[in-house]
C-alpha cells in the first residue's frame, strides 16, 4: 500500500486558498448536479425500476426480491450528469439452505452450495439455476433474472412510453467487462439515461467472512461502535467472475460469486461528512474533485485508462481517509482542502506505482494485481502530470472539452 506520508509541495496558505478558489471556479456546474436534472432522471427511470420489482413478484424464485439503491448517485458522489443509476435487486436465503464456501485462491469470492439433495432441488424453486453438483450458478441466475424479469419489465415499460427508446445492452457490448449488472438504456428527447440492475443474494453480515478479517486492523476514522456496526451489516453475493490467472476452470467460474459491499460503502460515504458524528469535513468534496480529474484523464487517454474505474479511486480514497483519520486533517478550510486533494492524488499514484490497491474490506484482494505494469506506469505518469500542474496553480486544462 502507498504510504500516507505524501510529499505535498510546500505552498503558502494564500497560494492554497487561491488554488481552491480557482478549482471551485472551474468546477462550478461540473461537480454538483442541479436538483432538476436528478429529478428528471428519476422521473424517467423510477417507473422502470418499479416495473422490475413488479415483474419479479410474479416469478417464484424472485417473489421476495427487494431493492437497494447503490452507487455514486445515492452516495451523493455523482458528478457531471445525473444520467446513470445503480440498483441492486437482492433475494434472501429464506429457507437457510445455502452454504457459503469462500475461495482461498480468490479472496472475496465464494460459491453457494445447497444443503439439499438432488431430488429436493429438482422439486424446488431453484431447479433452473443450480448446477448438477448442487451449487447456485451465478451465470444461470443472472441469465434467469434477465430473461424472466428484466426483459419483461423493459417490454411493459416501453409499451406505455412509445416516445422512449428502451433497450437492454447486450453483455458482449457492455462497457464493463464481465459486469454483474444487466444494463438498460432509455433515450428520451435525445438524452440517454442508463440503469445498471444488479442481481444479488444476501449472504449475511460482513464480519462472518474469513476474507474480511483485518479490514480495520490498521485503524480507521470510525468510532469503535461504528466499526462494530459495519461488521454486523449485510453484504451480498453478485454474479461477478474472478480475475484470470487464478487457475479456476470454466465450470468453477460459472458458479462463483463475488462479495459486494455496496450497502456498507454507501453508509461509510454518506457519513463521511456527517457533522453530527464526525464533524463537518471536506472529505467528499475532495473526492469529487479527484473524480473529475480522473474523468478528464480518461477522456484524454481513453485506451490507457479503459480498465481503471472510479471504484479504484474510491477504494484509494477510503484507505486515505483511514490513514488521515484526524478531523483536523479534513477541516472545511481552503488550505486544508488543497492539501487533501493533492494528497489523495499522490496517494493514488503511490498505489498504482506499487501495483497495490487492496479492496477496503478484503485486505488480500488486490484490485490492480492483474494490471499490466507498463499500463500502470503510464497511468501513474499521466496523473502525476496533472498533479504537477495543480501544484503550479494551473487548472485551465480542467475546462477543455
């Protein structure tokens, strides 16, 4: 992991104040999304999301399906446009017949095995989504969800909105390779909205898994009671394949699930600037600025940055918050904000150079472990170039389209 002892240029207080004033001027209208834009997006997408739940209720396997709002839109970290939503649709193991088997060679991944005989499974609601050896198939489950719920919901939704162009994105064309989501796009008045519908299985509290042990060993900015609360929160299994190079065969991959901490992350990030719990801070504002910088870098270097997502930056941000844990280090003062923006960028560069970015809740899962070293060096170099410009007070490049 990168060290928290970042080497920020020694700018004067006045220079830091001017830097943040200039950045805010550039960011005006680019970071905080107008309320009317968010309302419009919800007006378009909420009926579709409701329709998914209605269609799920008609399918025996998904009758008890529930909705969980996830992603930057609901973490209040969305920037630029309010045109993408992430919604998790999860079911619970009400019969208590699923056993979680963690994969040692792939920390954070697991298989769900039925505690039932083959004859019992053939008579159960799970019969179409289990493997011949008694596991819940992530591949079959996602396909079943798409064909029996999402496709029907899209058809019903589109039928009543003839002026909308509604479509399900083909998996092979998805911008997110091996995504656990089924993506639906809606075009209205020449504006396109999209929603990622993620099927999940609730697998119990975070603290029960071997892979999550030690996530807070290095200390965090949270109170001990809040850390215990995090360990008690539910996590979910989503249909995401493990990275290549782990020696898993095709049959094993088809029944492997990834742990998702979306609900936990949402709580952490919503509380990041909670005045009532941790004092009013600039954590999320600094993250949004760095997220915008990453967005500009991806625009300029699309191919090089194609595999680097905002989730990588968010993970580095959580680690950085844990190491810079004092309230005084995140006070809402321009000179402090300037230090934290530059500090987070340098911390992120350090992670990339070290080729080490552990999942915040799964210490042994390196999110960039399978990245090519040459690509990582190029990414680190490009981010460093932008950081150097910021240190010189040059922010005009942020406005270039």
